[in-house]
């Protein structure tokens, strides 16, 4: 009697594993038959998100936090918010302000939906001002989201600064 039950259980285990795998696939796609069977690639999902990234450029995605000089370098510090529901790594970047090219100092990881500080530096020219209000004319960021490489280019005439954003919020409130 015990041998028959064991044979039955051993025959049922592969079917049970198969059913659990199918249920797991449906669960990861919110039990939608269409999205489970016709799941989009990560590239397609990110391409659908990029228009919102471009429209959120004005003060929500990137804003200037600080700028100035330190030693023989000029710097611009930006706060960047991730519009993606996944961690985002800014691998490299550059921006132009006052005709000077600033480079990202080091790669930065931005948590999903969170924000992080990006620091850009450029050599200090002898004729450069010690303090300045940067007007960014172009910014380029090379990013990685779950193994997908993205290049973001913006030809903004002016990024909002943290002070401008706080002033705008206080006017609304």
C-alpha cells in the first residue's frame, strides 16, 4: 500500500512543479494572460518610459544644487531623480555651462524612484569667476537600467536651481 502511494506522489511532482511555474509566470505579470504571453522586452519598457523622462526634465528629473570653485576646479552639483521603477546607474556624463565642458566625476547609482547627487567638474581657467550662476546649455548622461544602456541628451537653456524650485513651491503653497 505504501509503495503505490509513493509511485503516485512521484508521478504527480513534475505536474505540480509545472503548474507552480505557470502560476509564478502569471503572478509576475499580475495574472494578465496578454502580458504573460506577450511580455515586452526591457528595451521596449524603457522606450515607453523615456518620453516621461524628457518631459520631467524641468525641475523634477534634474536640478542644480550647488556650483562654485574648489582649488583649481570649477564644479556644478546636480540632484537627479530616477523616473524608473528600478535602480539606475549614471555611468558617465557631461554638461556645458558658460561655454565650458564639465565632466561627471564618478559613476552614481540612483535608487528606484529616488534621487542622488551628481558632481561635475571642469578645470578652472585663470579668467574664470570664483562664483557663478551656471546656465546649462547641454547635458548628456549615459545610464544603465537593468543592463540596458540609455543615453540622455538635453539642450536645456536653463536648469532650475534648488533655490528656484523652493521659491516656486513656496509661491504655490
